[in-house]
């Protein structure tokens, strides 16, 4: 453990340090983050860029009574290190260890469980309002990145905060990045502020001059609003935030602890809503991350000296199979366009090959869906690529702007199922449920990367309404890729025939179900295995035929049981007055913790051993 860092047991210990010692501590923290993440993986570049901000906040404020609300939480590793979690830091994102995000059950210094973007200002404003109701003297401060600021909820919160006029500090950590480089008018606006730090001084000078007019100064400041606004529009930075009711301070150097602390204290004295604009460097202190911060946003284990990953991914991933197929189809079909929400790598090289048909809308999933609807209703074929867990944020748009309009938008849900070490906020285990009950939508899940490419082709050709397909995180099955063929909507396939019972598997669970069935033959159990392919519409003919052949049917999905694929099968059987044993295998009614995909599947019975155990116990009981 480093010399200074080992002596920091809580933020109170920071208050005794000189500025020179705080900067030394910042370097020790960076070293600790780099060394730890080289073994565990995690969010590297963003955390390295927020070290000085973290030290300034905790040394200026009286935490945990004063509350720091982190947005997303990618930048919270330094915060964890100085709030009593040093000894556990090596367990970061490991099963049973520290979460990669702020977590209320972990520490009294974590006031909100986070993981999704753009929520911190709303939550902080609610806490500030609660402080007023309870007459508490507490500072509430939100830390939000410029990428997260593109999310609509952030602007809703800014607007409401200006209206309520509560004491609230928003610290904008501006590193010009979200995961990839930011896009849009807000990003362009912040660019202008970064290169004109003198503009805030100009505002103060104008106000000082007006205020010095004998006998009339204060009156002029109160009544010459139109003149003052005109001056501000010409020379003063932060006008956007000030028009929303915030006092704007900045831009300032986000790596200068002294300046940061001064501005935090000033913000507390000013009162009301205050926004501090701090400019930082993502990946600061580690050259590989400084040079290509997008590549070091989320990393697996890596070599500290070279920055290279310790394990090279030779096998094609599902994401790569999807993007490869999308690009191939787009070469032959000019109506195909790609939309992403701040994750352009999810569409591979599409942006470079088809710049006029690529749209990165920023962290704005709701807009992405409705924007895609507009494109589709005018004849384009939009593929919207978003992580399953983030598409949850656009539920109303899927209902109103896709399904109700029968807009033929194609939803590509990356990270469907258990994602591993990012935990509760990132597992994509609710998508079957939040999609399948909406009219007019088709929902698919492939058994392997070849079938995924067939689903991409199927989606491109489908015009009857919205169509969604979800695929897992990580490497594919290693199957040989060939020319994909379109699938018949709502049709599954029998992969193995047996005489004792049937397993209806969907997506990533097909191969484990097949393997379990083969191993169960040694125990005298002979199973039929179906690759269901479609969650909606179900292959009713196939399922009903199987229901007449067997007394027991198993369903298996990498999804919560409530409202999922197994629920759909059960509803079909009940509606047809068929009485047989249906055993659903899936995830329980709880938020699933972080851990590797393998560890979590084993714990929740979604690996081969778990499937075999469930089948044996069910058939023996029957």
C-alpha cells in the first residue's frame, strides 16, 4: 500500500493534508487504480480523470453528512479508496467483492445505487428538497459528466432545479467523452466554453462596472434586465445554465485541487442552484488511456507496461457477428441505417463505411427509438443498437412510437442476459418481459452467432412492424459462418428428439440444454430439445404438439422468470386447456449481483449441471 493512501481511513483524514500532499495522494490513487484494474478489469479512463475532483470534494465537504451523488459511477473508484474500502479494493467487480459502482449497502458514503446515466441531478435535487423539509443543514452535490448531460432526464432535472431554487451544486466533469466522443449541440456548446475561460471574468467585470454607478448601480442591475441579457449573450459563458436558473462557475481546471475546493466553497456561499464546470482529461496519468480513452473506458485485465489486454479475443464475439452482418447487408441495401446511443463500437465499422447512414444520438435512448420510428415510417430500415438494460429507458417510446405505429424499426439488443461484473444495473434480463406483451412486435433470440446473422437478415427484410433480437455479451460458439438465410417468423426447430420430456430453450440456453440432454441419457432420461428462436410469436403449432406428446415440458431462458419466455409458453398451454407439468428454468425475482457470467449461471442453475439437476428432480417428483 502506498505511503499516504495507507493512512487515509476516511475523508476526514484528507483535511489535515497540504495541497502538495493531496497531489501526491492523487498519484498514489492513480497507481492503485491502474494496478488493481490490470488484474480485475473495470472502468479505467473515467476514474483516472476524476481523482482530483474526488479529493477536492471530500476535503471541502463534510461527508457523509454532505452528500455526493455520482452519475453512472464510472468515475467513483477514487471515492471508494478514500471512504474505507482500500482493503477490499482488490475484490472490485469480483463475485462477492466490491461493486464497480456506488452502492448504498456498501458504504454510508454512497447515497444512490447507480449504473445508468444522467440520473444524479434528479436524485440530488430530491435529496436537497428533503433537506429543506427536514430543516437539515447539508450540502448536496451531483457529479455528472458531459456525456451524461446529453441525457434528457438531466435537462429535466436542471429545469426543475432552477424553478425550485433549492441549494444544489452540480459539478460538471467535462472530459469531452462519454464512452466514445460526445456528439450534439450540447457537446459543441461545451467546447466553446472550454476554450473561453475568460468569459466568466467578463461577466463579473460588467456587473462590477454597473454596480459602481453612484446611487443607481443596484437599481440598474435590477431593472436593466434586457440590456444585461444582451451583454451576457455576447460575452458571458454558461448562458444556457443561467437561463435554467443556475449560477455558472467556470470553466476551471478539474485537476487543480485548490481551485476546485475554492469553487465548491464559493458555491456553498452563493446558495441556490450552482453549476461548477470543471474540465478534466479522461485517462489522466496513464499514457495509453490518455491517448485512446474510448479504448480504456471499460477494460479487462491488461499489462500495465504496454496497456495491452492480457487475453486476446481471437474468437468472434456476438457483437462482432452482428456488426459484420449489418455492414454486409448495408452494402447491398442503401435503405439500411444504423442508430446508436453513444456506443458506436456496437455497430463496428458502420460509421466509417456509411457516414451518411450512421447516427449517434448521444446518451438519449428515448430519442433514438422515436428518431428511428420517423426514419422507418418514411421508408428507411433503421437498426437501433442499444444494450438491453439501456433500452429499458425507452419503454414508452417502444410502445407509442414503434408498436402503436407498427413502425418497422429493428432493435438490436446487445448484452442480452447476464453480463457479468457490472452487476445489477447492467444485466439484460428483463427484455423478453418488457417487449413481448406489446402488440405488433416480434422478439427473437439466437442460439449462436450464425443464427444471429440470420436474424439480422430477417429483421432487415421484415416490414410488418418493429422487430427485436437480443444477443449475449462475449464470445460466440465458434460455429462456422456461412451465408445467412431468413427465418420464418414464429418458427422454432427440433434439435434433438427424445421420449421422456421436452426442453424448450431460447437463445443462449439452447446449447447448454442440448449438452445436458446428451449427458442425461446416461441416467436413462431421453429428452427432446427445441431451439425456440422466437419469444413472440411463439411457435404455437410445435409447442401444442409437444404438449400432447409429453407429460412434462421444461422451458429455459437467461432471463427472469416473471413475464419471460416460460411465462409465454405457460399462458399458451393454459389458453388451450392443456394440463401438464411445466417446469420453468430461469432467473429468480431479484436483482442479480455481479460476478463472472460462468459464476452467476452456476449459482442460478443456468449451466449444464443446473439444468440436469432441475430435470432429474422434476421428473423424479413427477
